[in-house]
């Protein structure tokens, strides 16, 4: 439907979709270490003007190595404005250090609509993960030089990183 409204002498036209879904993914997590298992919140929302029924949610990834699954992959119905909370579980046990493109798709059957979203996840080797955390902490310290305790932890992590003790460097 199209609506015309006039305010202050201006005419605006807005077009709303009778049926629409939105996929909302917490994309604050952009990296994972090799061998880690993470859970990322995922929301499917009915942003249209009608009830949407029989929604199948599917996943795919562009390369082998990541194992993906959802806490549920079927939503029976979403009322107007209603949301369904899911969890995307990512296991990187078989992954190698690389960038992976994860595709999420929600297919509704009544009415028939499809919504898709792409998510890029970088898998880091154990050493890369510890190094990137250390760089972040060093930048944090440069901006907060009054934190001497943090400086000591950074020094310990640097030593452990040089010795190849990645787990020890990350725990500091």
C-alpha cells in the first residue's frame, strides 16, 4: 500500500510491504580462534503487515571446516512485529585460518517470502588470536597510561607469546 502525507507543505510517499522478514545477527563477533565453539544470538523478525507462517531457517558456509547449527530451524508463525530468538552455534574445530562467509536464509511459505543475510567470520590460528588480543590491549594501554597493572600483564603476555605459549598469553 502507498500512503501520502503532507506536513509543512511537503509530500512524502512511503511504501510498506505487506509481508517482510528481517534477520538480525549480533555481528560484534567477527573472529574466532581455530578449535573454538561460539554461540551468536540471531533474531528473525516479522517487519511486515501480515502474519507470516511456516518459516524455515537455513545456513550455509562458503568453505569446508566450520560446523554450523541453529538452536531451531523452524518457526511456525510470527505475528506482526513479533520476533523469534535463535542461537547460531559455530564450531571451528575443523577450520583453518581463513575468512568464511556464512549465509543465513529465512524462507516463509505463507505468504511466500525469502530473506537472506551474509556474515563474514575470520578464523584465526592460535598464535594470530593471541597476537590480535595483545595488539588490542597495547592500544588500550597507550590510551590509558595510568593503568600500570595492565602494562605488567601486557609485558607478561609478550614474553609468553615469544616463547610460543599462546594459551598463557591469552589468559594474561
